[in-house]
C-alpha cells in the first residue's frame, strides 16, 4: 500500500507544483501594473522571469530543505557513488567557486557554513578555505534579491553577484568583471542546468573555465533512465506543460551525458542516488567531476 501511495505521489507531484506556480502569475501581473512596469508586462520573456522569481521566492526555501541532505554533504566532500558518508571521501569545495543559477541566494548561507567546516576540517580537506564565490544569476529580479541576501548574511567579502549569463562571464563590458578560462577551482550547479539556454555550448564554456584538477559539484534533475519507455513518455508529456509553468526548466535533458561529454575528465563520480525509485518523474544525478 505504501509503495502504491509513493508511486501516485511521484506521478501527481509535478502537476501540483505547476498548479502552485500558476497561482503566482496573477499576483505578478498586478505587481507590475502597480509599479508601472509595462515594459516587463508586455514582454513574454521578461514577464516569465518576473513570474518565476516571485514563485521561487516562495518555494525555493522548501526545495532547499528537501535538497540539503544531499547538497551539504556533496559540498563537504562526503559523497561517493551517489551515497552520503559520515566521513570526508572526496575534496570539498575550495578556492574560487562559480555557483551557477544562484537565484535568490538560498544556498549562500550553506557556502559560509561549508567554508567554516572545511577550514577546520579533516586532512582530506587540506584546510583550504574558499577564496571567492561568484553567484551567476542573469534574472534581474533574482539577482537583486541575491545581493540583499549576501548583505544580510554579511558575506560581501566572500560572495560576489554576477548578473549575467554563462556566455558573458569572460566579458568585462557585460558586468564589470572577468572570469577567465582555466581560472576556477570549483563549479557548483544545483537544480539549474535544466534551465540554461544552449546547454551543450554553455556547459562546455563552464568546463573551459575550470583549472586542471578543478571540480564540478552536481545535483540536478534529469531525463529518466530507470523507468523504461513508459516513464520516459510520461516525463516527456509532463515536460510539455512543465516548461511553460516553471521558468525555462526542461525536465527531459540528458544533463549527465552532456557533462561527461563536455571535455576530458580525470575522474567522474556522478550517478543517480541508489535510493531513488524507477518511477520518479524528476530523477536526479549527484556527485562530482574532476578535470
């Protein structure tokens, strides 16, 4: 009986999530009218960005709560082969870090906590702290909220908001800074590669930004591989609607394959968590890739 309930919950949950998102559209429209921001209101893409930003302000903390049990150990280097360990089994984040799709900053405090743990941690971590975290967030409304979040946490000396897309990271005229190829120690992507434009091109650009030996920490939902053709079809059908309600998110992307093919890797420790059932409509991949 419990397994039937779990199956039905997995099948229905994406539609409930879309319904929740839809409830934020009227409020976003009213908000823009009150501001007199008719340029955003009359631009489908800008309106979609504002709608998603308002929705994510509300739902993001809940997503964070459910994801922390995997994300925090991942960043602390306590994940191997899709499983969380009590001990440090891989290198934690350190040095210069890119957080892609930083959103409203719901993971910013985690970077500070992990940095504290790493700086006073085990020999595996080498006591190497974070030097700089660049939060990449092209959505103007989310980037503004992210700046306030960084200030509220007192992280101005550690965390810098970069309000452009991946394609402009090395373009100083776009944001007043420059992230050169081969200059980054770590990349962190948490539930964001489903939304980036031109994923093959942009993932390759991020790969190029990593130093030799640099690490990419991944927690993403991806195209289903365990559920056979039935789940693949259902996921594809769900995506036809999902992509219109959840920002620019696409749930059928083979992100793991794209990451593996971005360039030569020294080590790949990336897999679906073994405890995820085959009927998950939004299955995940989880782990690290070392250049």
